[in-house]
């Protein structure tokens, strides 16, 4: 009896190990697939602007006399714009690496959210030129502890997306309010919105909802950086859709600073 039990146990263990091997193999295959998808995506994002830069630079070198002055300026602008895009992409990759390795060290201080929104809007003025921007942030909101550089980048990325995905002439709205011990900030647009199944996945690196989103000037890293930065500052960010009409809504929730309330309580 003992022998047969031992045999059965040995068989069971063997079977468990087989299953574990299959699982391990499946996980390794999935990791490989993700890694190669990531590399394909990165190569694509690097190759597209590089091809444009090379095309423009070669035209300028090979046909110096055949190109009219106006066209020359346009080709040089392509070189500059696409170089900026590469620069942004590499900066984003570095930010992502810092977030993922836990090396993100926010430099936090107390700020009124309206001030930070104002700075982000000034920085984004060029990309927002084709949209109407509406801001509803009451001045009496409590201060929040944040790193202004990181927070402005988060707002910039959200505004950049709203401008990219919502049609020209539509409104982009930023609203803020106090909610218990938090300050909530919302950026909403009048674009196509985000399919419910993708609301979480849009925060993954390189995830894009529509195939066509690839060809736009984005890096596919904007929202994952937003989440990494907001969480590093102790807040949360989530994506949703408007209920009153089509459009995406991004909601940031930051803890309101208790030390400020204490300061304001002083006589
Ligand atoms: P990208 O550089 O492609 O914009 P992001 O990480 O910023 O990368 O966004 C990921 C994807 O989420 C986008 O490719 C797009 O499909 C979707 N998305 C982001 N913001 C919006 C928005 N405001 N409206 C509709 N879709 C959006």
C-alpha cells in the first residue's frame, strides 16, 4: 500500500511539475511576445521621424537650386519638428524607465492647483490654438502638495491628447473642486471618447485604442507617464467618458494638504 501511495504521490508531483512547466513556458512566451511588440513599437516610433528627417535633409542636399525658398523653409521645419518629436520620445522613454525603476523622486511643495493649471495652459497654448479652452477652478480650493514640473507635464500630456483626439473648434474643459480631503481635477474633451474595455489599458505603455492613433505625433507613453507621475505624488488618475455627450474625461485626485488647513486656521 505504502509503495502504491508513494507511486501515486510521485505521479501527482510529476503532473504538477508538468503543468507548472507548461505555465512557465506560456508565461515566457507571453513575455517574449510583449518584449518583441514593445521593440516593434519603439522601432516604428523612432523610424518614422528619422525617415522624415532623412528625406528632407537629402532633398536639401541633392537639389539645392531646384527648391524654392518657401519649400526650403518647409523642409527645414520638418527636420526641426521631427527632431523635436524624437527628443520628446527619448525624454518619455527615460521618464518611463525612472518610474519603473522606482527612481522617480518628486520634489514636492505646496501649490494652488489653479496656478499650476495656468502654467500648463500657457505652455500648451500652441497646441490648443484650434480648440476652445474653458477653465472652472474656484480660487478657494485648498493647496496641494505636488511637484510643479511633474504636475505640469501630466496636465500638458492630457491637454495634448484632448487637442489631438477631439475635433478642431470643440471645447476642452478643465474643472477642479474639493472632495472631502482631496482636490479633484478633470480634463474633458468633445472627441470620440475611449471604448469602455480600453479605459484601463490606455495607461499601459505603447497602448493605443485605434490603429490610426499610431500615425499621430504621439509616443504612446503620455498616459503611462501621467499615471506614474501622479502616483509618485500620492494621487490617482483614471480615464472615463462623458455622460452628457461624446468625449473623454480624465480625473486626477490629489490629497489636499492638511498642513495648509492648519496654517489657515491660525488667527
Ligand atoms: P499617444 O501618444 O498615442 O497619445 P497616450 O499614452 O497619451 O499615447 O494615449 C494612449 C491612447 O489612449 C491613445 O493612443 C488614444 O488611443 C487614447 N486616448 C488618449 N487620450 C484620449 C482622448 N482624449 N480621447 C480619445 N482617446 C484618447
